C-alpha cells in the first residue's frame, strides 16, 4: 500500500483529471511509473473512483431529484421533464462503452496500457478536441439532444477505454462536433461519468472482494475524501469558465505531455 503523501498526491490527480479532457486513467498509470512509486493497488483505485462519483452525484443532485420526483412522486414540471430527457440520453450513450469493455477487457488491461500508446492517444485525441472546438457550430443546448446524438457520443466514449484518449475529452469532442455549445457538451460529459464511474467502482470492488488483501482504511478514507473534494471543485470551475476559455489550454497540455512521454520512454 502507498504511504499517506503518495495517497494525497494520487487522490488529487484523480479528482482533478477525472472530469477534464486530459485522461485520468493515463495520469494514474504514468505518475507512479515516472516517480518510481509502487502501484497504488486495486483498493485505492476503488476508493478514489467512489470519491469522484460522490462529487458528480452531489453536483447533479437537483437534476437527479427532479427525475426522482417525476418517476416516484408524479410531479410533472418542465425541469423534471428536461432532466428525464437528459437522463435517457445518458442511458443510451452508456451502452456502447459497457459492451466494448466486456468484449475487449484483456486487451485494454494489457497491451493498451503501454506508455507509447498513451503518448500517441494523448496527442491524436488532443488535436481532435481542438478541431471540434474550432469547427463545431456550438449552437445547440443539451436539451435538444436526440437519441442519435447520444448514440454517437456513446460510441465515441467507448474509445476512452484506451488510456490517454480521455473519457471527458472524447465525449466533449463528439458533443462539440454534433453542434452542442461548450457548456452543454461539458455538462453532458459530466453526467455520462455517473454510470461509467459507478460501473467501474462495482467491477473493481468485485475484484477486490474476490482477491482479499490487507486494507489500510485510513489511506482509503483519505483518498475518497480528497478525490471527492478536488473533483467537485473542478466540476464547478470548469463549467463556469469553459465558454470563455475554450479547449485550447487542454489541447496544448496534451501535446506537451505527449511530447514529454515520447522523449522520456524512448530515452529510458
């Protein structure tokens, strides 16, 4: 198990990168490798994923309550119908990633975790993000989404199983390419994280139960709290500033990171 300082750093890495278009999975693979740290372990991965899940559930608490009111209390309002429509789009968009994850699990967990693959996908999908942000019409709100839009974004999300692609990055890219404005693209990407993070947490949790290891509960609690707080901060700030800032800063970061990775792993 990692020590407390490593846990703090990795928790913040997970929380900050989960909802930004820079690939949290790539960072959790690369940071320990570059710093020479031991693998953080399955239990810690589950803990920080649950932290980010708590953050996004709390962020969308009003939307989720509106859907619950429509389903269980039969309260029909415009807000509840809009929330229900978006929830339906999220469900449609979530199907492809689960299907691909089951079909290609072994490939994803072995060959595709290579640093050269991460460097390549970081660069390529960074350029695609820039292209969609520059060329997309950005005239549609998230409430105008159709099932075909959701399916296209869902198919794109399946590519994020490859480390370095970035789940947030590829879903925002697809949404922008379909004409959604920046805030709508980011909001839908945030909501798409809920079923994906939940499923990943359950899947890894089952693996943890089947292969019991000593658990450092203090480290796991620290990871959960810090990842939740940092993820929530990112959710709030990112959605507020993205319409003004655009995606260029993330594209530049991805290209610089990719160049560094190519250099580092070719010279070592």
